[in-house]
C-alpha cells in the first residue's frame, strides 16, 4: 500500500479491496501502465478495516465472493478499454 498526495491510498490486492468494499468503503479504479489500481480514501475506518482483514475477521463467504467478482469484472472492463 502506498499513500498518494490526494489523501488516497493505492492498493493492488483485489482480495483486500473486495473486503473493504464489502465493509462499505468503495474504491476508485485507476488504470496505470496496463494495471488496475484500487484507490481508497484515507480514513480511520479504512485503517480499522485493514486491521480487521489482517486479523482474519469472519465475513459471509458468498457476500465476499460477490464483492470479489464485481471488482474483478470492473477491473477487466477497464483493461478492455485501453
């Protein structure tokens, strides 16, 4: 994860991004050099949810898979728009 100058954090991990999306934190997707980056606003809630992800918080499996598929679809759609 790296901080950007506009108070956003870039995350390359689609699993973490899906978890954050499931928790209600929506990313902006950016296409950079053929790769899609998930950018989240930097907030205390973001850091709390990243900590929850890293401590293996339980989440509903099907909801997580649905969030993962949605992000993957958006990501593939962006790559196709080159």
